C-alpha cells in the first residue's frame, strides 16, 4: 500500500485546502495572486465569452468532472456522453446515472443519462438542465420581475467498435445528436414595467452534433491483464450552426490516457476552440490533466487541473464503488470565484444494470479455447477442431482460435501430403 500514499496524500491536502474557511481579504489576495499568476503564463484570452449556450461547456458531474475534464480518452463510464460519443460501444455494462451540480451561487445543473451495448454497437441518451433565479429590482429595491433563466440539452448517442478482436481492441466511432434550448423570463423596461414577450425574444433553440474516435492499445505495460493500458481519442464537440447570431462553443479535442500500473490512470486532454462564424475570434487552446487512483476495490480518488486563460480550475473527487451502484462526489475550485464550501460540489449516482451476459460468454470462450488445446495435446484433433469452431461461432474475431484452426489445417494438410506420397511409393 506504500505506493498509494503520495497521490492519496496530495488529493487529501487539496480537499482539505478547498474546505478551509478563509477571511475575505485572504480570499481576495489568494485568488488575485493565483489568477494573475496563471494569466501571466497563459495570457488573457480576448476572445473568451463570445460563444453561446454555456451549459454545453459545464459538466454534469461524475468521474470526468473530478479529473477536470481529462476524460475523452478514458470514456469508461457514462460520463463519456459529454466528452467522447465513441465510448458507448466499449463500456462493460449498461448504466443509468443521475447528476446534481451546485455550480456558482444559485446556479444548479441536474442531469440524467442511460447507456447500453449490443455486441460492438452502443446506444445512449441523456439530458441536463441548468437553471438560475432571474430577479430584477428597481431603484427602490423592490422586486419587479422573477423567474428562472434556463438552458437545457438533450442527447442521443450511437457508436460502433470496428475491427475489434483479441489482439486489437478496435476503433470506435460515435455520434451524438444534440438539441439545446434557452429560456429567458420577461424583463422590464426603463419604467419598471414588464415587457410582454421580451424573454421569448431572447430565448433560443438549436441543434448540433459531436463526433468521436476512440482506440485502446498496450504501451509499456508493466502488469499482466487482458485490458489495454493506453487509449487515444479525437473528438469534435458542439458542431452546429449559430444560435441567434452567436456561435456555439465548438471544440476539437485530442486526448491520451495511460495506466502505468493497475490502480492508477493518468489522462491528458488538449482542446482547440473554433468560432465557426469567424475563426479569427476563436478562443486560445487549453488543456487539462487528471489522474485517478483505485485505493481499494470499493474506493477511488481523483484530481485534475484545467489550464485555461481566464478560466483555470482545480478539481478533486472520490467515489464509493459497490456491486451495482457507485456514488461520486467532486469539488471544483474555480480561480475566478471565491471559495465557497457549497459551491461547485457535484454528486453523481451511477447504477450498474449488468452486461447482458457478456462476461459469462467471454469466460465460456476462454474455457472452450483451452479445452481445444488440451484435446490437441492428446492428439484428439477432431475434438480440438470442434472446440475452436465453437469459439468462433461465439466470437468470429477471436484471433487465437483462428490461428489454432489454421495450424490444425496446415498439420492435416501436411499429413495428407505425406500419406499421398507414401501411396505413390507403393
């Protein structure tokens, strides 16, 4: 357990630091110095804030948020829906998840998502809703309007894992089709009178798509396991037309994750924003780095840092993983806002709905393959052939069985040629 002490200690310190109550002056000094320092490195992004629908850039929560968004290449739970649409075709189990995110001040985000898989074909659907109180006061402090400003997104996902086999995990391709809305309450004129329909004039509906690629492979693997320890991804998110003359937050994302040892995953995402109305007004590229550590089978911890001009943030989180349910809690420290214990806390509950018998099928395939080798070693080539053919019936791309049958066919062919030559001699 010694190898876990350093990352766990770092994460614990970050959590404690984020919850320590500081004096107002200390907060301002701390945040001012951190923000100034980051801006001095990165520079101020003069094109920040030119896109619409911020709900598209705010994660619902879950493991992906605890890693500061460095999740596109991992995409091994339902959080993939916001980061890489190719993830649904490789998930081990069907999942249903509920999200709640206390974002900034009174702004909250609620979310729900579901995913399932049929062989190499994955499907998912989800929705999230951002809402914040909308209240106007006149010069005398009297409330003159009220309601909620809301933004919402609905997502339909499909993906397929091409060329998957025993040696190559395949190349997954996925698409999200998304619809988004914005609802603005009616507001007042200069005489504190509600303007009927004024909110509707600022409301909007739009559509967009995400496109993603994902592959997994082994690289400098130091432990024995069938799982791949490295993955790479390429994603385009929020690709769509302007909404009421404002561009969507379109982003091209390249990502990489690496598992040096079984309990630890490191991840890096690099993002290039695109203003599709005017490329010269695109925001500066930014990146995020995150790691997660499985402390024990039922407990994991993670942390991440998003490095972005004028919008850097630190995230820490933890998850309790039981047989059929996982509970994720994250805290995000945004360097543009003050430290508030109840702000930027997100909660996610994921339900494991099973794998539709995929694990049992994989175990049966492995068993049949080994039985075929046992029969082959005894010289019982007929039984060996039957076992390996049954393996390929269950999984036509099980490469070891294909190779074994080829070997058996070559041997039988060689035996037949020897017999034919023997007949010619006599």
